């Protein structure tokens, strides 16, 4: 595997109308999860990637495994448990745009993960480990698993990409800051959103956020600025990537697409600026489509957007 990642994936139920959920009677079943979104995004861009989790020994767990494996992602290290269910969540689409999600993931199968679920030999043959701030919020065992994975990657020269990806419904704010900074201190590349960066660092502005994380030990930082693009900085270069013009349909999953594009750029040996531009383009494509993974592009489609031969609208599935 070029990349290994892990975390909770859930079954997503989306209402078929733009209404508050109490007035919706029919739902579409999909699958979503930050780390598996990144894994699928990388697989579509031609990379070999492995994802693992602990799934419930139930129909939803089997469905998730089939979905991820069907996208060309290696799922050989996934495990099942009958001690807890696979998590689900619901997405509410409001009239005039905007979405809201409702999680049902407390004491889920994935929250039962511990360091014992890590196959270090599997991890350390990869070039990059991708982790987010969602998994450590699930349980103390999950937090210890993320720490163990990052420490193993460090010892074996596996690059670490960390996306804070803060889910406030899962965290106590004081606990979140301490634990996420502990993880960030072990990462090589950090991909915070602007609000996340300001919360974690206590400073304002993308440049100050990047400087904070560089002093913490990161090789490079890319701050996601939404409609304003992205700011990147390392010890030797810095700059801004403008956003692509986007008609936003569904913003959920855009950050995961961004991470997949960025990691793809690293694997291809691109400069930090090129990797940030690739990340920005994937994120822009994703927000134009309903669903977390449905809009993730393949390499041909992404190349057309980056070269100006196509707009993101033309690659929507």
C-alpha cells in the first residue's frame, strides 16, 4: 500500500426532499466516513491504499465493507464484532441549501478499536499514514490506537498526514485541544481548516497558524480556506491557491477530497504548491455533487480540471 488509513465509516441515510427530517418519509442509503472517503479518493486517482476499521457483525457492517472494497481499497485488516453495532447517521437537506447531520454512533463497533487492532507490519510498508481527529474522539482506546500508529510510522519513516477534522458533537472542547495538539506534534503534514487552526493554536490568520504548526515540528501546513482557496507553507516556501468557482450542492466530504488530492500530490512528487492546487481542485469537484464519495474524480477528470480543459461541472457523475 502507498497509503494506510483507518477510522469509522457509517451508513448514511439522506432524505429525498429538502425538508427537516421530521417531514421526510423516504431516505437514500449511502456510506460515508472521513478516512474511507480519503481512501476511495486516492484509489480513484490510481493509488494503492488500505483502510481498516472495526465493523458491526450486521448488515450495515457488511454493506460498508462491500462499498469500500468495491472501490479498489484494500480492506484485509478490517475486523467484525458482535459486541456493538455499525454506526449510522442522517443527513438533512434544507430548502435553499445547507445541510445538517445527526449521528447515531455512541458505543459503536468502531469505538471499540484499540492499539491491538493495529498491524504494524501492514502500516510500515506504506509511504504515508493518513489520520484524522475524528477517530481519537470516539474513545480512549481509539485515541491510543492513533497514537500507536503515528509512533510506529515515525519510527519507520512513514510520512504522516494529519487532518484535525474536528467534530464538536464528539469532543469536549478542552479535551479536544490537548489531544489534537498531541497528535499534531507527531505529524509531518497538517491540513486544518481556518476555524480549526485558530482554535488549536490560539492565533488568527492562515500564516500564523502555519507558523505555529511548523514550530511544533511539521514539515508543511496547508490551511483550508473554503471559498478563498488554501494557504500553504513549509520552511522553504509559502503561497496561496485560489478557489475554483463552485456551485455548492453538498459541502460534506469536501475536506476529505482535499486530503486525498493533497496526498496524491505528495505521492507524485509534486511541489507543495502543486499538491495544494490538486487538493483544492478535488475539493471543488466534490462539493458540486450530493454524497461524500460520489463526486470524487479519477485522474483523467482531475487532470482536465487542473489544465483548464474542463470545469468541475463537466466531471460531475
